[in-house]
C-alpha cells in the first residue's frame, strides 16, 4: 500500500483534520484513528484491509494500492497546496446550455442576496471627510492610451517633490472612484446595491478592494495615511505617518523613501467570502489589486509622473500604519506609488555600485 501524496494534516485538538487538497476532501480523526494513521504513515505495508480503521483510510483514498506520483511542482509546499487546492473545484452542477446557465446564475444570486452583504466602511465616525478636487479628465484624455502604455515603466529613483492635489484627485477617482459617468447605466439586470462601477473590473462587482493613500508630500494635504471613500471622492485621515521611512514598510526597499505619494491596495475578504465560498476567490483578490495597480500606473504616467509598485509588504508594519488588525477581514495586498524623479530603473546608489563593479 502507498500513501496518497496529496494530503496534509491540521491539529484541531483533540482531533486531526486530514485534508486531501487534490481531491478536495477532509476528514476529522479522533485520537485512536490519528494514532493508527501515524503508524501507517511510517509503515504503509502494514495496512490491513480487514481492520475497520484501515479499511476506512483506504475508502477515503488516504492509501492506495497503486503508487501515485506527486504532482511535480518545483516550488514550496505551501504554494503547491494552495494552487492545487484551489484547482479543479468540484462543481455541484454544471449548466449544459445558456438557458440552464441563466437559471442557475439567477438562483445563485438570489441565494447570495438572501444574506445581507458586508457593509461598506462607515464614513460617519472618525475624522472629517476631506473632499478632493474634481479629476482632470482632459489631462488624462490628452495623453493618449498607446503613448501612455509605451511610456509606463518602473522607476526606482524619486525626489521628494510634491505631487499636486488635483493629480491625486484624478489618480484616485479614475483608479478607485465609483464613476459618476456610469451612474446612468440603469441596467435592471444588475442587483440593487451593486451598480457602483470603477474604471477597472471587479470580481463579482463587489469592489472588494479599497485604497489607503500614503501621503508624504502632496500639496494641500498633511502627511499621513488616508482612506479613500470611492463613493464620496473624499479622503479620511487614518493615521499620521509612522516614524519609519517608507522602505521599512516595504521589505527594506529604501530607494523608495523619498516617494511623495502612494496607494496601499487592500482587500475586504469578507466581501469575497460573502459571494464566493471557495478559497479560489482568494486568487481573484490579487488579480483585482493588479488591475487597480495598472490603472493607477497608467494614469500617473499620463499625468507625467514616474511610477513604482511592490507586493513586498512588511505586513505587520503596514497593518500598523493602516490601522488594520492582523486578523482583520481586510488585508493589505499591494502598494503602488508615483512622483517625480529622473525616470531611472535603479537608484543612483545601485547604479554607482554596478559602475564600480564594471570598472576595469
Ligand atoms: C506583481 C509585481 C510585483 C513587483 N514587485 C516589485 C518590488 O517589490 N520591487 C520593485 O522594485 N519592483 C517590483 N515590481 C516591478 C518589476 O520589477 C518591473 O515591473 C519589471 O522589472 C519590469 O519593468 P517595467 O515595469 O519597467 O516594465 C513588481 C512588479 C509586479 C508586476
């Protein structure tokens, strides 16, 4: 007998939870079953199909008569478990044509909507809202999409020079704001409360991602971190800047310390869980953050600013800066920033080191 190579074990006292992440099955083992399983893991050849526990392990697919080759991966176990564990999700019902799909989809929406969605962040407690200037749509329009796409690049050499509040308003409205221009898309097929639309697509139309503006040098705004209210096009102070350079919050990437402004993109996982019960939806959180990040970068480029991005967050420090809890349903995923600089892909210090290395 051979051990199924695709299960992992969670300690849930007094039981063990056995999770076959490839077949999407879970079993809870009491201490007797747990002890027997541990014995068999060491000596699978001792599995006895006439023993009731062993027979159940066999039936559960934890042991197999034919050796299973583990899926080749080449990366760490955790990424393998997550990727395979969120792949080939069993589908209770697969619609066979467009009519079946429509009926099924409508029924699913009704089922989801039977429970109230997680509420948006409340605007009424805490510091006053700071209204932002109207976005400069004409400036963004004039830049031209193809030119902007070609010009966007990652820069790692910024000066602290201020970014204007109008630019910040344009960036935030066109990245995260709920577009007034689309408010008239009066589509009866869209469920009540889900009409808000951004310039980027959003998983399930939930707008689960939010943005916290990092302000070091924006004209007319005190340094600090502000929550952006996409429905109001307004900011709300969350916290003054921590007494640590930005690079400290971003895994030691200190070349970014002078950056005048940036955006921490967070995701409200509770909104995703509400509509999508499987952890595959976790993948969508990052995809959505990526859309927002790219939109931000294209806009900043169109406004004549240099851009930078990172997913390397020093999570505990970022949470402290954003006022989020480690266990909160809202988690920080990504950071994207912009400002003025020399447009170089690397900071001067690194360029000098490279030049010194290359010198004869
Ligand atoms: C998901 C993602 C994460 C990234 N993380 C970092 C980062 O931590 N630090 C950094 O300096 N650049 C980061 N980058 C930027 C890439 O290094 C950059 O996009 C790549 O070198 C290509 O250069 P370009 O953006 O100028 O085309 C990241 C890019 C992406 C898409």
